[in-house]
C-alpha cells in the first residue's frame, strides 16, 4: 500500500500532485517551494494516519505487555 492509498482511505485526502514536473527530482530543481510543501503534506498525512489508527500506541503497548524492547515490537 502506498501513502496515497492509505491517506485516501483513512483521511479522505491524498498527496500533493506533481505530475506536471514528471519526477520528484524535477520538482526539486524547478519548484523548490512546492517540493517543500509536498514533503510537509506527506508528514501531515503520516501524522494524521497515526493519530486516527493509533498504530503507534498499539505498538508501544505490545512491546510493554510482551516485555520486549520497543525496537523489537
């Protein structure tokens, strides 16, 4: 699953479209402000998904209950 598909399903919104640039590399070179915005939105989407699904809290709880290190959860 991609961030786009999960974001659409969980939040009802997708990622920033950059098709007119052809690639992220071109976006980076030709429109720095949109490239930064693209990355900011990705972070907001991941944060929103984690907030909604509580996945991180579940992973921490599993590590605690199983008495394992969080990095192993």
